[in-house]
């Protein structure tokens, strides 16, 4: 049976961070300017790097000094959060829990509904979190009091920071307009929608302070940060999907925001998830180098916490290396991921995030990007058997069609791409539709394809796109 991560080497996280950076102990020692034996002693916990050496170590691993300090520090039990505000919370903790429950419900619906139908609801939930944060700041005495009756009197501010793209760039049918808490990206329909969601008077638009006041009790700060991270993560996913995965600026902003809040809350699982989502924008949005960097960062965060999350981050890093044509780095990342998956213990905080089907799906995608069509077909066929109908299976089938085309099996490719298009249409999956379009183009160009069947696929794709 695999041992718990915390029962192993004192600095297993440092070793995992080195593996996440794709470095052997010898390569790491060279970059850090020390002997291999010194690296072994660091990772075993026998010695600690001197302060003057740490900037060079951080550069070698591609992490910040703060992350390095965390990797070098032994795990200590967390102190209980201060409760604070006893007898005067007016149900705010319950309100935060309610928002988180609604975010979870919308996230569950996301697999079966178009993003444009959920984005206004998700934005409303994020606005409610911000209203609760504004109320918490007012209670602390470090910001002006913002009780619910006065929220409708506040001026408009942009909660997301930098201006976002117009709604016409992100969601068809929504004209650009300003005056919502999340900026113009979500369109004029969001303004009226946010009011009832937050309990505001018609025509009013809230402005919120985003940073918790210094005096805010730890428990409140953590609950608020986690709620905001979950809501921002969902909004980012919906915007990315609604934009057809073309306009990445808005989604990236919300993913980064979710990662910051999750890091502040100390929620490592959520922090890794948000960082990986940020990496997906690069991997699937045309900037695989940026995507690989984010995936490596996610692996470093996960290293001292969860074998499952570490394995998932390494799998996506392998996919990014494959997109860049770096076969050796891809294979090394896949091997590391396999080893981490074998070591997942029952007390892992996220045991189910990297099941065997995820390895088959992502390794198949990586093999496909490297032109290893036979290996890709085997892995993707196994993955397709294990997934239920939905957005993920639609993507798998699209990739499987491409693998079959690479082997010259046009008949199987046609069968898989037709199913992928039907599933993408049923679930409104932009990612699956993009893969299906790519497969459709390849089928039209394939020398062995019958023109009538190829044109049927094209017509099927055009009908879905028109809808």
C-alpha cells in the first residue's frame, strides 16, 4: 500500500518541485551550483540550503522565494481559525455557505448547458460574494459601513480590475455596455440581473471593496476568499467557453483572481485547480509555453500536498510539451505522473481528480500531438470506454477520430467524429466542437475519404455552428 505523503521524506515537496521542473538531481545541482550530494541532503531533510543560496535555487526550480520557503519548511498543523463576531454575524456565514452551494450547483450544470445561459447567474453569485466582503470590511471599522439598505446608493466600480472585452466578443446576442460590477464583458443583461440577485433596487449598481480589512477575523477571511475563488473560477470557465476559446484575456483574469484568493485562504486543492485552469488558457488558446509554465507552477503548489493533483498537473504539462514538439520532456512528465498516480494514498486531499481514464485521455492527446497515432489510438479508445456521455467524451472522440485518420482508418474516423459532433451539440461544448472541426477538415483532405460522407460531416458541423 502506498504511504501517505507526509510519512515520507521531510522535503518530498522539494523533490516533487524539482521533478515538476523536469530536472534530475544532477541537473538541479548544476543549476543550483552545488554537488549532487548536497541536493540529496536537502531533499532528505538532513541539511537546509543557506539563505544566500536560495535565490539561485528558486530560479533553478522556476518558483518564487515564497514558494521555495514553503517547500523547505516542514509541515505544521494548522491553527484553528479565529471565530470572531460571535453573536453579531447576522447570518453572513450562512450566506457565504449558500453562495458556495449555488456555485457548486451551477458548476454541475455546466456540463450539460451552454455557457451563455449560466454566465449571468455566475456573475450574480460573484457579486453577492463581493457584497458580503464589503459588509465585512464595514463591520471591521477599517472601511465605511456598508449595510444592505445602503448598497443601492453606491457608485459603480469594476470589480475585475482591468477592462474586459465587450460582450459582442464573448457572448453572441449580448450588446456591449458598461455599468456592471464585472465590467462590460457580460453585457447589458447583466446589470438588471445583478440587481435582483443582490437584493438591490432597480437601476442600481454596486461598487465593492475587494480586499479584506486587516481586522477581519481569519475564519471570515478564509470563507470569503474560498467563496470568491470558487465563483471567479466558474465565471472564468464560462467566459472562456462563451468566447469560443478565442478571447482569453477575461477568462485569464478571473482564473488568476481565483488562484490568488485560494492561495490567501490556504486552500491548496482550489489553488492548484485555478492555476491549472489558467494553464488551459495557454494550452488550448494558442500559447502552449505559457500553459506549460502554469502547469509546472500548479505541480509545485501540489507537490507537498497531493499526489493526485501533482499527477494531474504533470499530465497537462506533458500535453503542453507535446504541443511544443518536446518529446523527451513529454515522456518524462508522463513517467512522473504515472509514478505519482501509483503513490496516491487514501488520505490524499483530492484522490479522485486523476483517475486512470484521465491518464489515458491526456497521454492520448499528447501522443497525438507528437504524431504517435498508434499509441494515441490505443490510449484514447480506453479513455472513451471509461467516460460517460458529455463534454469530455466529445473531446476524446474528436481526438480519437484524428488518431484514426493518422493511421489511415477513415471509416473509424468518420464514425467517431459524427458522434463527437452530436455530443458537442447536445452539451454546447466549444472545446469539443473545435476538435471536431479540426477532425472534419482532416477528413475532407484525407485521400481515402468518400466525398459524399466527408460533405455530410461538413454539413453537420455547419448546422451546429449556425445554431
